[in-house]
C-alpha cells in the first residue's frame, strides 16, 4: 500500500528519524577508552527522567519484563512475601513473575479499568503485623486498561501503615511520558523498556533504584545469574558492561535522552496530556466509553476504548490494519474483543493523531458502528483549539 502506515499501539512507538540515524553506525569497540563517555552520560541523563538524583539507573539488553525480575531478585530474600495489585494484564504478569520466582505473592484483585486503591494497600500492610511483606508491586500506567494510578497516594498509604516494604513501580508505559518522581514519591525501583516513551526499538530494559533498594543488592541471598546487579554495578562504575552491550541501542538511547532534554520533560509530559485530551474528546464524540472507570485516572499514554455490545473489537483492529494502514492495540486476556486501544505516547503530534482518529472512524463504520465521519477528528481539533500548544 502506498504512503506510511501509522502505529497507534501503545508500544513499540514511532522511532524518530534522529534516533534511527543515531543507531545506524558501524559496530564500535565496547572495550575502547571512549566507551565510558557514552555509558556514563546515559546513566547520568536517565536519572532526571526517573526523577532521581540520589538513585541509580541500570540498562540491560532485555525488554521491560526482565527488569521486574532484576528488581525482585536483587533486593528480596528467597521466598519473600510480596503484595501485588492486579488490575489488568500487565499487573497480572507482574504478579505472575513474582509467583514463578518463588515469592509468596499476595494479590489485591481490582476490577479491570479501576486504579490501584491506596486504602486496600494500607489495609493489607496494617494486617501484616510481622512485616513479612518485603515489597509492594504496582503498575503505574496499566497499559491494558488505560488507567494511571496515583503513586504518591500509594506511598502515603504505606507510610500511614508504617510499613517498611519496598515500593516497586512498573513504569513501562509511563516513564518519559508521564510525570514520575522516584525520589519525591518514595519509590524504590521503577522499570521500563526502550520501546515506549524512549521512542526506540525494543531491546533495552531500563531500571532505576533508590538508595534503600540498592543497599539490599550486596546482601540479597537470592541466587542470581544474568540479572545480578553486583557485576553490573562493578562494571558500570568503570563505564563498561559485564558483557557485550548493544552499542547501536545505546546510541539510540543517547539520542532519545537528548530529544527529551531538548523538548524538556515538563513539556513532554504536557504534550502527552494535551494529545490524550484530544483522543478522549474524539471517543466522547463517537459515543463510546473508555475502559477507565474514573475519568480522572484515564491514561495520557493509551486510551482503551470499549466497543458497543455486539461489535467485536478485534474486527475494528483487523479492518483498521488491513484497509486503513493503522495499527491499534488489542484488548488483552479478559478484555479481548471488548476493547481496542489507541496508543498516544512517544514521538507524536496533533496531526499524526488526527490521521489515526480519521482511520479509526473509517474502521468503526466498516464494522457497523455508525459514528459520524469526522466527528472524532473535529472533537479532537476542538479540544486542541481550547488547549493550544504553548508558545514556542
Ligand atoms: C505496563 C507494562 N508492563 C510491562 C510490560 C512488558 O514489557 P516488555 O514487553 O517490554 O517486556 C508492558 C508491555 O507493554 C507494559 O505495558
């Protein structure tokens, strides 16, 4: 088909030409004396993206999921008790990896589409009088349902319960797109992958840890192999890795960090909020509803949109892809067929979103949802007219 296909899945996101060019280079010597300049700069510049000055960042050849494992095995005792809030497919997978690694996993189940309830975390921690729970694991932005949880409120609940558990936050579809403050919010580990807010191909797992979590690394008795942070820390301290790093991906990350710094993190976060507002205006104009129960917690990086009764969301996704060259995210697990997702994170602007919304309208009409042509597009334009870009 002629023209560009548009990517509106919530990751991988569009890779800007600048990042593609930065990665397109001959292979370099990862033991050269120049290598530490690249590596040290990346670690330094990752810190503000995670909102930390006192913590430490790590980069592994991995996807985001590997960083769940890295955070857990480097800080918790074997078989430790962990508390996980499950409210969508990714928090389900977070709980699943805890179980598979042998942790005693207590799960707070929440309706899919709701946010993490701080009061239920407080209640579970207050009931844990022996302080057996070593970590509370939550997903900041549940990509499966398009719901963002309130991490400071979760930290406040943990503080109210006077519980010493570590707070682990999955920031895969949040970091570098939504506000995140590891230090100020009292988060002990936050994880992501390169293919979302960092606008890169998948391939790097990125993790930031607080001093409290880092202090556990040396003493953890959990058997560790590839994801052991001890050799990683020793090598990173000298500007190298304990294995062969993917240098093109590191150059891509370097470029991504430059792009984020040039736009400015507050502007990046505001852009995501503005673009999401336009998408939500379109959804409203179509007469459809979000999976997110509370509009105040609807995600600024992904909108999960329920299809009307009798309309299989998988058909919308198929037609959008096959006839209109637009990739949409699918409903996952129990949401399969019930919703489709528009990812609006990474390297995007208003006109790109308008193209996606126009294609979604065509696809919806193709499968029999009688949205008025242009209604969502016009609503998004109206939203952006009322919420213009800040002056350059
Ligand atoms: C919130 C969340 N957590 C974890 C993951 C898994 O990340 P990865 O596919 O990079 O392993 C994803 C993937 O989309 C996600 O959205």
